[in-house]
């Protein structure tokens, strides 16, 4: 059966998706959205956990993560199921999994085993803390990684304790880095002819995302602290109260600071020695922010967005999620896209390609919806498929 591809960019690659929950499915979604032949492999219904993390199959979380994929069922704990998987792996390009590090070896589907079957296989693993080391067997969870990776220590208002980010940022970034690793390995395979094992973890991803905050410690032994809505180094940058709501303003550098002070009709701020330099503005941040708000509360957020943008000062409203998708620029970008065969809309890819764009090509699959189609494509006969179904291997 012909299956619609989301793009032609990665259409030559076949991906076996053993992932679950969020980090792994995020990685595979990147490949599926760019046209890879993604086969989501799940346990047969009677063997599956009745309370899978991530919510119900038709809920927003699952639907968001599994569009543009096909699905088959396969009991990997059955020797016959393992043999089926090996036949699939022999012809596939990529395997992605996010089991606990010891699980894949117990199942016999670890990288070394798969490499013997297919030396060109690109095998990607996501874990909580790494494939080895003292924490490798610990269960991983997004918020745990946010805490151990340092993010929660710099998020939130000073003196109010650590705060998690409002999205599963460790899961999502680990998935994106995994996808980047897969694409890097596929590019390298074009030269060497060999696959390799990509490994990443929620903890590694979270530490990488610290970026300049990590550099402040590694290079200068400075431990960053919570700064609330204030930017830790560019001042004044943060959230300010207006007459009717709040606004984000970013005044990075002396020129923008001057334009900002003039735009809000506060020339006295420019002549005040307490605010003359970045260092002095940082030292007197609280009094400066208070002074700024006395001017900003005279107008609405919409008014200030117009005035400040006209003056060349970066700023913007602070939207609730419904307001995000009602914004004229968001509508113009077309990032909210209709899913075929449903009345659902989901967020599409955040970048575009001019010749091979991505699209919502197919709704998320039902459990085992394409099992027979997939097995047929991989060379299984009707008799073999019937036997596997009868023995409940698929």
C-alpha cells in the first residue's frame, strides 16, 4: 500500500522506531516529518502496558509526536519476534531506541548485535544519564535532568526556590540532538560505508543547553544565579508592567539603550550616572526597572510594541498559548497545520526547505495499523505473516 511521505528530503531512508514517551519519539518525528520511511514498532495490544506514559493514543501528546509514521506490532520477547526484527534491521538504515541501557542487550537488539546483521546500520540511543557510568541504570525523567543539569537553579525568581521550565526541555532537546546525530552519521556513512552508534542523554542535552551560563562557570568560575525575568547579562532586558498587561523588552548595548530611553520619553535616564554604563545599570538594576515602569504604565502593551519597534528596540507581548496562534505573523508562517483524515491541527516543522518542504502527510497510526504492509515490503510471504499473526508474534 502506498504511504504518503511528508517530504522527499529523507525519503530514501528507512527507520525502525522502538521509542516511547517523548525524547525518542521527538527524534524520530524529525525524520518522519522530512519523509523518512518510519516504522513504529510496538508490543502487541495484549502485551502492552495499559497505562503508557504520554497519555492516551488519541490525546494531544501522542498525536503530536507520531504523525507521518506507520505502525506495526511485534513481540520482541518472543524468539520469533526477534528473528522478524533482525530481518527488518538487515534492510533498514536507522534504529532508534530509548530503553534503559540494559534492556536492549537483554532483548538481543543492542548495537553490536545489529551491526553484525547490517554493518551500515545507524543505531541511535537516548537515555537518562548515559549508556554507562555510575548513573546509567537510573530511570531518567525530564524534570530530574532539568534539576541535575543546572537549569532549575537559574530559573525562577531569586529567593523563591528552583523552578522547572514550562516545557519538557530535556526530553525535547535530547530528541533533537539525537536526530542531528543520526543525520550526521548518515552523512558520514556516505563516505565510509559504515554505520555507527549515536548516544545522547537527557543530562547531556540539558548541560549543553546551559550554553553561556555553563561557560560563565567553566571559564570564569562564576556560578550563575536566578534572575527571574531579568536577563542575567543584558540590562535592562526583561518583563515590564504596562497600563494593561506586561511586555518583554530587550535593550542590548548602548545604542539600543539610548533609543529605548528616548522612545519612552525618559531622557533623564540617559543623564543619570547610575545608568551610564552596562556595569552601572547592572548594579542598579532594581531601581532602573522601577523607573522604567513609571513610564511604561502610561500606555498599553500594544501601544508600546508599536512605539518601540518603530524606534528599533526589540520588544514583544507576552502571549498565552491561544494568543500565540492568533498572532498575524504566526498565521503567516503557517506553523499550525491540518492533519489529514482528522479535524486536528498540530505544530509543523520550524524550518523550511525550498525544494523538498515538509508537510502533515499522514495522521498518527493506530496500533499495528500497517503491520501486514510493512512485513510484505520487507519480503515476508502471506503464509509467514499469517503464521506470525496466529502465534501472536505480531
